C-alpha cells in the first residue's frame, strides 16, 4: 500500500499537482516539498495569458489590477478559512495573494521602496525565518505580512542601490540563494 501512495505522489509531483494532493489528508511523503512546484508552475501557466489580455486593455491596468488582486486575495483567504490549514499553506488558493502581488508589482513602471522600509522588511523576514517553523493556522495574517515584506524587499533591491541591496549581494548570501530552493525541494527525498 505504501508503494501505491508513493507512486501517486510521484505522479502528482511530475505533473505539478502535488499542491492539490497536499490539500487532502494522507500518508506522510518524501515528496511533500513538491507542493511549492505545483503552486509556482500552475501560476506560470495561467498568469501570462491573463496578464497579456489585461495589458491590451490600456493604461488603467494598475488600478484595476490592484482592485482585482485585493478582491481575489480576500476571496481566497476566506475560502481557506472554510477548507482548513492544509489549504492555507500547500495550495495555490492559499498563495493567491503572494502570486497576484508579484504580478501586480511587475506591471508598475518604476516602483520605489525606501531603504528603511526594505531594511525593516529584511529584518522581519529574518525574524520570521528564525521563529516560525510551521504554520498550523487558517488565519492568513502572518503569511500576508511575510509576502508583503518579501515583495517590498524585492522591489527595493531590483530598483535601487542601497546598503540593503549591497548586503544581499554579498557572495555568501548569493551562493546560499542560488542553492536554497533546490536544497529545500530535495532534502526530504534524500533524508527520508
């Protein structure tokens, strides 16, 4: 029976549907980190088409996109309250805000984030990484704050040269950044 479950998990991971599988209770799996690939790839399949159509509509996109982002994120956050904690963390529904926030920021011409805001965001993200080990909640607030802090930091680093940008450009941090997602993704299958 365990082999059948792992076979199903392999199929779910290979088709970028692990996140959908993760929303349902089941056995522990060495492939449980693959939920993030599912969320990411499903977004990449749909977002370019939606964004391309929206950009054809003209200059009012940022305001409409912001309203659409807020409404979609609120609806999805509300839906996760009904579905439970697994759906907050492991599915596209629970990550709609982050995905749409990133897409919205990509439509802006020259967003600017002050250095002090970027430094505070970096500090908050480091504090969250050190203190938050597992999210067992249907309350979306902490995840919203982490996503917003990360977005502000990315916009700042991508558009400005500052002490924060230079600190995050140090070789050891760049080396860690190049390897961290792969290490996260494959650590469970290796140590399982």
